[in-house]
C-alpha cells in the first residue's frame, strides 16, 4: 500500500518564502503537504520532477469570474497559468446581493465595466440566489479546477439597498447605511473574502452610466467598513481616480475608515501615461498608511496594461468611423472580404482623418503605442517596432500601415496598444512597483475584458519575463514565486496556502522553466449565447496540483475538479 497519495520527486523547490531554491521531494496526503525533503515513502501517483521548478500554486487576487464560475468548472485562462486560487468580485462589480428587478442592471454594469458580453451573462446566469450568502451557496455547489473566493461588490450592495437611487448616485440615508452595514457583516460571516468598491469614471455601464458606487459618501463607506469590523473579517479594496478633491484627502478618508474598522486594505495602482510619475505619489500615500500601522497594499501589474485591437477583438482603430460601424456586426470573414476592397479601404482611411472626439478614440489611435503582438507575444516591445514608427520608416500614413496589418493573417492579427505602465517604452516602472514592500501582484482581470484585454496570463509573464528573459533587471525566481503565492495568500487571509511546507494545502506547480512561455491569444466563440472571449494558454507547465489532485498535465485538463469555494480566512494545520 502506498504511503502517500502523491509524491513529487527531486524537483527544484521554490517554497514561496523567497529564500532560494533547493532540491526536495514533496509528499502529499489527504490534500495537504505531508513531508518536504528526501522521502522514501511511495505515492499512489508520482511525478518525476528532476530539473523542474516546483512552486506553490499561484494565488490571483484580482479576477472577474463572477459569472463564468456559475456555469463553468474550468476557470480558464487562469488555470492554464498555474493559478490554483482566484479571488473575484473586484472593482465593485458582481451579481449578489440582488433583487429580481435589478438583475439586468447588474448585467449592464458588468458588461460595461468588464467587457463581458451581456448576452452571455443573460443566458449563463441562473439567478438561483438573492442574498450574498445564497450566491456563495450556488458557487459552492459546482466543483472546479481551482479554489475560488468571492468579495462583496459595492455596486450590487448599493443597488440592492437603494434601487434606482443608487444608479442615480444619490447619497445613502442613515437607514440605508445601517442596512448596508448589516448586509456586509452577514456577507463576511457567510464567507466573503472582502469588500470592493469603485470610485473611477472609467467604470461605466454598457449604457454609459457611471458605476453606482462612484460618489458614495464617507458615511456609507464607514458603515460598510464597520460591518466588516462587526464580522471581524474581510479586506477592503478600492479602485479610484483619487480626485475627490485630491489623492491626499481621499487617503485621509481611507485612514479614517481603516482606523475605525481595523481591516486590511488594498488599492489598484498603475502608471498613467499622461502622468508617468503620478503612481509614486499614490504609492507614497499607501506607504503613509502602513507607517500609521494599517495593513495597506497597492495591487500592481508585471507588464503593460493594454488593449488588443483587431478584426476579432471588440475594437479596432477604425471603430469610430461610419463605414466601419456599418459592418461591425458582420462576421470576421465578411468584414475581411469588405475591407480588401480598394474602394472601401480608401473611404475608411478618409473617414479616419476626422478629428477625435474622445479620450478613448485618442487611445485607440495612438499609432506610436500600437505594436504587432506577435507569437510569442512581446509585452516589452521596442519603441521602433511600433506601427507608427514603421509608417515613418516607409514614408506612409500610419493609418494605412495599421489597416494593412489588420487584414493580414486572415484577420487574426492583434495590435497591442498599452495604455498604462509603458510611458517610457520599457517596464522599469513595473520593476520598481513590484519591488516595493507595499505592493502585491494583481490586476490580471482573469475572466474579464474578454474581447479586448488578455491579462490572465500575468503569472506566466511574471516568471518567464522577469525571471529569465528580460535583458536587464532580471529578478530572483524564488522571490518572484513568493510574490505570487505566499504574499498574495496572506494579503487576503488565506494562510493555509502559498507555501510548500508541512501542513499547508497541497496546491503546486511543476514547471519546465526553460520552456515556460506565454502563447499568443486566440479568440473563441464558446461563451453562453455564442459569446466570444480571448483565451491564452502557456507552455512549460508540466503539472498543476490542487488539493493534492493533478488538474492539468502539459497544459491539458485531466478532468479532476478538486477546487472548492473558499469561505473567509484560513490557517495552515
């Protein structure tokens, strides 16, 4: 009879603590790590890991699987990238609590903020819940390929309590704040990982209306924070423009919330190209909270945040042109045929000369920040590789170069247009952010922006680019592993995972580090109602293990579904 359920033999172990690597066996029994070191006992199953990197499973604290998790047991693309625990309900959007009359409103909010097709949500969500606790029960009923935790989203909570007044950005009454406090406490006791809110104008419904939480008062936020204090659990997460009236005043408010509630806090942080040093000001304010004794972190990304444009994507550089709008709902093949017509090409290029009418239009037509994505994708492209630079070298209008690139490759080409973290045409800002002790690796948005952004592959980029491929400024692999395992797990109170040590949850990756890479994204029409989504796989993951069961081998699902809903904070045993 075997001594263990699984033994991983002779791997190069980066245990999540950042203290370097060592060769060791890892023995697993009953879903937990039973021994680390030379192990003579046999496993019912064994993995030969000599020469392979063995890490804890990655903990992704910023995803949007709120809809997909209700109908899909495979949380791809994240599970292709070594993620074994994901936290959703970020950015103040989600689907619980909810009243019947508000279901469509929450779908429109999710579609607008996170670019998840409303038709897919309409068909995929069964709405077998009203309260947040009932939503968790519905999630718990489905086995998955990874563990999943959920946060209470402010948008849903506010609409549940205030109805139309929430959507109109009216101020909550004291009675409504009191109700939110009770509901928040209930959600935390039922197992919410935390609470998230959005205070940014970038977050709008599909109809263009602001997110309901945009102007929530300090009294309302305090009531919610005190609900978390009442329950004694949960992390407070903000995304904000920090302009009410300035970052310092908003952080003073956050300081008051944290002082009153005693809860941990995180906030999204990226480099805005218009203010390339502004992120340092915000990080300094996070550091100020930490200096006052608060548990405060900024969530940062390991590569540029950018959109993918093309005929398969939700946007192209010509999306605002009348002629393109007239064909936008046609299939890729139909549009490709039309766009190959010289007369249509001439007409569309002429229309594209019209003055820009919005910041979004400007962002989608910044030709010097538009790059052929390539295969394998290059997320730190040289400035001279932009399509704008190519146009100058060829003495052509950049619109022509972009147009021709889009219709090459049977319309499957993607243009990578970074809008954050790439102001200087390099990732030095990401390096600086990641190395701060006051940051966490996040913002990958797995499950969201399915027609425009493909950042669920962040975990693979973090290891491959920063640990091996970057020409200058490479970072220690064991430290990078710690950043996406133990650090993230601890930040959301999941202290039973993120480390390879006896008694910890047996969530692991076995990686051929030399072959680790991100594959090019592809568009699939496999969401409910035939909705499309970007999917992006990786090579180099020899095995991913969740609770001691192998869920993926060489990038292919094994059929094992050991993943479960995580309710609240956890400790190792």
